[in-house]
């Protein structure tokens, strides 16, 4: 699968539109914005992920002989267009928000500036990659927030929707904050920690539970986490685990990474009992880990109940983002380049207000409060605009413009979010490693308010428009309403 050519990972209408542009001799350079409209899971933010795979896709974009042959077999594409595809490659520019960044609705995550045929072709794959990984990274960030500093392991591979979902979902989960994954192939591909214990079948394959624990401890003394709920957690599992830990201690085997895991039962009640049993036996540093269909809400509830769990294994609900299975990113035309090099803004109208697009060649500035280091707002503006942070800045809600906030000069800092990824078809960006992206994401999460992180009715961080962009949008709306 690693050698699969993804050029035809696209919707058919991208190809039919490409041929239409080719036949009408449309070679205009355009701008497309990829963005999303609402945060997953009703949250206050999202995490951007998947850019490295987008880069790989763009760099390897080409139509093989087999691709051309298949397209010809559909009998809807002409020979001159298929001949053009033989030498096709991406020649445009791409700007993007780096992976691990906090993101908000309606701001461009990726901006593609390219001849319209090229920009049209890459739509589907970009959305497929960014939508999936951003969704799982966001879900992981929520789960890790609920865990309040405890370690979270991703182990949903067997429940993921196919190999790619399991592999790249694991990657995204690490970016979002998970300390490791059970997915060995993801560990190999992305150089991330792989973690795991053993299954109930290990216990059941031995004559008794003690023997199973003893043999596992002999094989893996420095990573000895014993699954304690195969028969009876309190009456059998924990006593046998304690017996093995004592024997290891008596034999002089260092008890470094050790403890027990539970995968069933009342985890709050059991963990309290287990903690007391381990402490009374002289093993206060033994880790208590838990799994069993966990998500951020259950983890938060267990923490509230005083559960003595310090390590969490999260599978199905994380790798599938079960309560919110789609990210909802879209890809919309924003401008067409004129002969003089300037860009003519374009806008999409809709009876749904949230579907009206922001026109023009745009960039984004993130505004931070100097005292707290927290995000005050994101500010979408035209690329030609400049700002002086020593001057007052008035922010307003573009949907309810009477709602305004004045930021005093000197009280805020601005940082541009979009960075160049491709220029003239050449990649000019080096992706960090996955673990480096995780560190970036950890710092990013520190810039959002606790009120924005809460799961119920999170405080909104506004994405505002500059005066020039807002005026441009209003003008286009007025012009379109008279047609």
C-alpha cells in the first residue's frame, strides 16, 4: 500500500471539470481555501494535522500509464486531454497552517494558488487527508485534557475503518497528545512510542493466572503491566499481581515500569480498592491503567469520582471519533488572478449564512494577549495589509458587527499563521517529526483559555475579519444581490 499512486484519489467531477477547463483553454491562476465551519464534538477549538501527508501527495502527483489507460476506458475523456495528463505536475503555490496548531472555524487551513486545473484536481485528496487527521488529533487533545496529565495510549487499530485510518489516526492521536500507540506499523513509519501489555488470552492460555503473570514478568521485567480482570480483579488478579511483584523485588529485579490494567467493571470503585491493596503491599508506585470503551466524558467522570487511575488506554472512541465522525472541511474558490497579477475576489452565496465564503487573497494573524499569552482572536485579512501592534485595534464580530472589542496598543502581539509550503511547484517547507509536532501542539494548547477547553458550552475564541476584507465581502454581497 505504501507504493500506491494516489493521483486518482479524487472525485470524478474534479477530472471532468479539469477536462472542461482544458477544452475551454482556461489556464487562469486561482486561489482555493480549505477550511471548516464548526469545531468537532461541540468543542471550542480544533488541532490541525495531516500536512506532511499533503506534501507527500503533492510531490508525487502524476498520472501513470495505468491511470491514463483507466481514464480512457471510462470513455468520457478525449485523447488530447489524456495526452496533456501524461506530463501533468503541480506547479503552483501552497500556504498552510503548520501541523499541531490550534485552529478555528472559517479560517483557511490551506491556501492553494495554482492554475485552475491543478488547483481543482487536488481538492479531494487535501480534504480527505486534513479532515481525517485534524479530526482525530482534536479528539485526542480532548481525551488528554480530560486525563489531566495522566498518560493516554491510543490503541484503536482493530476498530479503525481500515489500515489507513488506523495508521494515520495513530499519527494524529500522537500529535493531539497521546504518549504512544499500540500500532507497531505507525511506530515504525513515524518513529513514535509503541506501548502495550497483553490480552486476556495470555492469561487463559496458562494453567492459572499466577503462572501467566509470572511468565510475563520473566519475559518483560522492565515493562510489566499485568491485566488483572480475566477472572476476578480483587480476589484473584490483584493478589496474584502483588505476589509476582514481591517475588521480583526479592530477586533483585528493579520495579521500573510496572503495574496493572483493568478492562472491565466499575473502574472508579475498583481502582480505589486496587490502589489500597497495592499501597498496603508496599507498591505505591505501581501504575493503575484502565481501558474499556473510554472517551473524554467517561475519563472526566471517573476523575471526578476520585478514580485512582493514572494511565488510560483509549481505542474505539478515539480512532473513530465516534461521537463526531466527520470534520466537515470544505474547499472553496476565493479569487481569480487578473492579467496584471492582482486577484479578483470571488464569493459563494447561500441561503445558509454560514456557507457564505470569505473572498480574496487572504492570510491570518493570531492575536495574543501580552499579559497572559492567551489567544484573543484570529484575524483574517488581505495579504496586502499590515498592522502596528503599538496602535489600538478594534475587533468586531463579522456576523454581528455591532459587537466590538478594542485592544489597546502595546497590549497585544500578532503572528501570521499561514506559511509557504510549495512555491512554483517546489516544496520549501520541512515537516517536523511527529514527536516535535506533539511538542508544538502542547505549547499551542497552553495559549487557549481553560474556558475554551471545557466540553460543555465552551467559550468562543472569535475569528474576525479586517475592515478591508469585511468591506470587500459586503460590496460583493451587494453586487450579487442586484443580479
